[in-house]
C-alpha cells in the first residue's frame, strides 16, 4: 500500500475519536499515509455516530457527494464504519442506496481492516460483528502529542430507553488494569501530560474482571504514573457515583476538578421513562455531597428536551434543576427517536417545533449561567496547561484550566511551541462566557495549587 493516502471523517463522541486513532494506526502500518484532501485520497472512511438522526443524514449526504469523485477516480475506496453500520437498518440502507460505498465494518471488528481492505479491491464488502472482544495489540496514530484518550472499558449495560449505544457498542466490558497502565506509561514516556479515561459508565469499571478493582482504585494507580500531570475521565453515570470516587476527586492531586454528570431531564416521571435509575432529589443530594467535598468542582451535563410525553411542566423541572445545579456548561439536544430503542416506540412524541422552542429556552438559560460561572474566575489565579499559540492570535498562548475552561494569555517570551506542555499560573482578568483571558503570574509554583479550588483561590502570590 506504499504511497496510498487515506482520509478519515470522524463523528460523535471521544470513543469514536479514539477508534479513528486506531484505524489511522492500522492504515499507517499498512503503508498508507494521511491526507486532508479528498482528491488526493485513495481511501475515504466515515467513522460514524448513531446517537442522533441529523448527523446521520449529513453523513449520507457527504457520502453521496463523493460519487462524482469516484467516477473520476474509480479506484477510490469509500468506507463507512463505527456505530451506524452496527444497526441492520443502516446496513440495509447502505446496501440499497449507496452503491458508491465499497467497505462497511462496525465498532467490534476494526482489527479486521487489513483483510477487509484487500477484499474490497475485488468488490463491495460488508462485515459487522455484533459482539466485541477487547483487542490490546492494535497500533494507534494519536491525534495529539500532549493529551490522549485511553479506553478503560467498552459498551454499556444500562439501556437508557432513548439510547442506541448498548446496541452499537455491545455489553459492558472492562480492560485489564495492567493493559491500561501500560498504555498510560507508554504515553507518559512519550511526553503526554494529560489523559482522559474513557468509558460509557466509568463508575462500573472492574465488573467482570478476575482481579478485584473498582474505578477509584484504578484512578489511584493511574495517579502514580510519573510524567502524567492531569487525569480526566468521562462518562460518569449519576446512579453509580461512589463515595470512594468523590474521595478520589477530593484527594488525588492529578485528578482534575471536573465531573461530567449527565442529568438528561429534571422531571422524575421522565427520568423514570428514560430508565435513568435516579430521581431529581437523589441527583441533587449527590451534587451536594460532591460539592461539600470539592466546593469548586466544575459540573457539566447532558440534557435532552422533548422526550416522548414531556409536558411543559416536565420541561419546567429541567429548567429548575439547571438553575439549582448551575452547571459550567451542558450538551443540550432535542430528543431524536432511534429505531430499535424503547423510547422510539412510545406514544406521545413531542412535535418538532415544541422541542425546538424548549431547546432554545434551555440554551438561553444555560448560556446565562455559564457566563455567570465564568465571572467567578475573575481575579483568581488558575493553573493552565499550555497547548500552544492561540488559534486567533499568534502572540498569545492557549491552554485550559483544571476545570477545563479555555484560557488565553499574552505570550510572555519566545516561541509559543516552547510553552506547550507547561503548567503555569495565570491570573484571570477578563471572563467571557466560554473563554477566560489573563496574564501569566510569576511561576512560583503552579503545581502547589491546593486541590479543588480554582475559582475561590486567593489572587496573586501563586497561591491558587
Ligand atoms: S448510560 Fe444510558 S445514555 Fe449512557 S451509553 Fe449507556 S444507555 Fe446510553
């Protein structure tokens, strides 16, 4: 395959981003190299997401657009992989309506890519496995050399009634801790500073492994790896957050003060219909316990509006919860029925215009709160992990706080690249809704930041 070029379009969550790194690693090992130009590519792959309907439509639109290019260059291979082909209905659609697609595989058989590519030279190939096994020896071409995603588990057993993931990613399975730690050690050796541990429900990590271990223990082991400065994780199901996890967040110095805690809806009736496993009161009690231990933790969330039968009163409960919890930010979506899920069969689907109007109201409220939360940083000093030059201003540096806020500050000296990967204290002087601006403080010791407090910290003196 020497000299051949590939282009991967990735949609959806971090899991897919991580899978694309593996796909790129496999292609590199076959002698392919990456390109960003469609006309140059010999292989164009779409690593797809099924969580909502709109992106699916866009993906098919984009695939169709490539027909012309394929006519000009018949040897071009077009592939669809990821979550969409895990559903039979989508396999059917690709087979019947997209003759330009040569190659289809799913989330469980990425390792078969070399063989599938060979077969695709001789004709269309569709191979999708319904069950996964954990592959440990696949290569990866990482997107970034500072921050990395590390899978700790795959799949999900929760079956929230609206969600397609248990069907596309299969049942929950944890990776062996040794394999995870070896991967992170290799990342640390290569100079990575931040890792994000990935799983659909990290709080159930360890179930089914021969070694007795839970997520909090895994975090402790990861925290011991030298060179890694920051540890993040996602996603944490509210029903499974343990006191041990809260304690780890409060005490493990490398664990960032940020917790993504999907609420989805504020009404108990809707939460029950969603099969979420908690009530709004239980969720608030959990938030109170977390904040008692880590007062300035950044909480973010996912919210769905217009779940079947959601009334104006139910929606008002979501707004109330958002006001009460005061999230740093939220991913907010209108409910999108997914064929094969229980919720798609429910009566009482909410009209599109009602969903749109509720979503607008929710976004307005959350944006207002995000702006207010941002203002709380004014005058404080935050530890920033510098990523490099600001995308909009080469004389400024860009990085993130431990709470994952974007921060921009003037380049003090030298080349922006020489600052990449450094942890520095920055005093916040201006707070926009999504971005903080500041100035570098004297680097007394950014790493002595007291755990869990970036917004209430004292200003100046490097005491954060
Ligand atoms: S926890 Fe619920 S929403 Fe999350 S992946 Fe599993 S089924 Fe989907």
